[in-house]
C-alpha cells in the first residue's frame, strides 16, 4: 500500500509544480491504472512471440526452389532469392522449408 501513497504524493507534487488543481489527481491515477492494465499484458504477449527476424526467424520458413538443387542452387523465400544447399536433389519448383542458416546460405529440405 506504500507504493500507492508514494504515487499519490508524487502526483500531488507534480500537480503543485505545474499549478494544477488536486481534483485532477484521481482521474490521473485512474488513467495510469488503465494504461498499465493494458500495457503489461501486451508486453508479456510480445515476449512470448516467436522470433521473426534474423537467422532464427528464417528457420521454418517455406519457399520454392528456383532451380534444381543438386545439392546447391537458389530458392525463393520471404520475397527474396537465396543461395541454398540441400541434403538431396530437389527439382525446380519444389516447395522447401528452411532448416538452418549459415551466413548467407540456407540449408533446406523438401516438404513431403
């Protein structure tokens, strides 16, 4: 409960500093409570989301072989053309999934 009274004291000092009436304290506290009731759950949800950028974000993406991968070639993933390596021969036009990323080369496998 001490945090709440400390917050009220801080707000009272700020209102005095800016020459505002103390009757505005409760609406300000109410707005802060509503803000934190919305902001905290949104922040927690953002922390639990899957990574969507960088190397980690590429793993699991679906693409298409632009030319025959035997075992090297090019694939089209996320709107971009990438150099790729596959553990097996993959014909042109086959859908592939990204297994890993090593520098600027994707390791892919055929989608069954």
